């Protein structure tokens, strides 16, 4: 019989087993790993779930208590996406039973609602959207949709003439691309100024946090920067998964913008993604206010590199009195 239990954050063996399971899961990236989630420290109360049968792991769900409302459990508040990941053992009706078991466990712990951040399909090494069907069967409501711009590197849409001209302008201006984690310190003030100037926001990660993560995941976090006369004027921080190169951070100073530095940077980043065997290059979302507002200028800029739309879906499920997915 399928059962759900909470991940034991105090058990080192559980953490090792979790990360080992992630490495073989269809829809998992390093954002699902305990090595990534643990950088948050005690910021969140963990409610991650292990789905098992007779001690054999079948799936897992990274989750934690909503920082502003203890009645809500989120999969996961410290990651872009969460969701149930598995190695092929939770297909079809097995996923329905797995969701039922997890929801019953969260409800028994006193939580009233689940907020579920589905893994976008482009991040899945094999089709694995049974969780969305299980959520539908259980009565979940989709409450948010973000729109991302993504290039299918096997079937890229046309690149606009404006982006091609921008690349040539950057080359003529002597913009120089450098790569490596050692450029984070120079890039972060550019990023902070860019976000505050354009969005009134600050980076999700501090310089210390992103440096820690880059050191912890050297194969998955890649830094590219554009220098002008030796100074960093633009940059991209890439999160690399099994099939996706994702631009987690994009930044340019006023000087970098005037020289179209990002056009040259993205041209090289996309080419590197293709050479390394990635299927997709994901620019990230261009939506604001829980998906209700589309930053049309930002979306157009990304799409002009040959990208199309991919959605990030968010669901909410009432854990008390909700229907059962398996019925």
C-alpha cells in the first residue's frame, strides 16, 4: 500500500537518499535537491513529503509552510517550482493515490490548503504531467499563470533583425564576454541597480547567497558577463538543468544597454546551450502581479531571439473537504 511520510530534515541519510532519488527523477532539477533547499537554513518550516511503498521510495514533493500563513503548505516557497517528482513509478492511477496520500498527511498536520507550483513541461526529461491530472481530479483551482519566453533549440523561431543589429553593434563597440563565478561580485551591483531602476525590486538572492549556491553547484550555475573597458556592464546568471539552460538573472547597466551588450551575451549563451546538448533555452517570465500583468516590452525583447511562450502554472487545493484524486 502506498504511504506518505514527512522528510526528516534531521536525518542525514534521508537527505542523501533524497538527492540520490532526484538524480534519477524525470522532472527534477537541482532546485529539488536538499543541497539547494538547505541553503535557506531555518527560513522555512519544512513539510516535504516522501511517497513510498514498503520502504521503497516512489516519489517526493519538496514543500514548506507558507511564511505568511501557517495554514498553507507550498511546494516550495523557496524555489521557482516544486511538484511531485518520480522515476516513472507514479504514472497514471499511481499518481492519483500519491497525491491523496500527501494531502492526507498535510491535512493531519493541521494545514488547510496546498499551493502547488507545477514543474513546467520543458524541465521534464520525459513526459510527467500526471500530477496536473491528479490535481484536477482532486478539485484544485489554477489561481496563477506566469508566461515565460523559451527557445526550442531544435526548432528555433526566427531571430529579429533588431537583435542581429544589436549583436553587431556590441561587437563593433568592443564588448567582451567573460565567464565564471568570479564575476558575480562585479555583476551584482549592476543587477541590483537594474532591478531597482526598472522594477523597484531587489535580487531574490543576496551576493553571499548566490555565491554560496554557485560554489555548491558549479555544474549547474554559470555566470556570463559583458565587459566594456574592463568593467562589467551586463550579465546573465544561468541555472542549468538536464534539458534546459535558464536565465535566472538578466542585468544591464545604462552603458551596457546603449551598446546592446545583452544581444551579444544572449547570442553566445544560446549557442553554448545548443552545443552542450540542451533542448531549451528559457529566458524566464515576463509577468508581474501574480501573472495578471504582462511586461510586453520585456516579453518582446526575449521573443525576438526566437522564443515562444511557456507557462508556469500554480494550483491551490483545499485540504479539508477536498475531493480525492483517486475516486
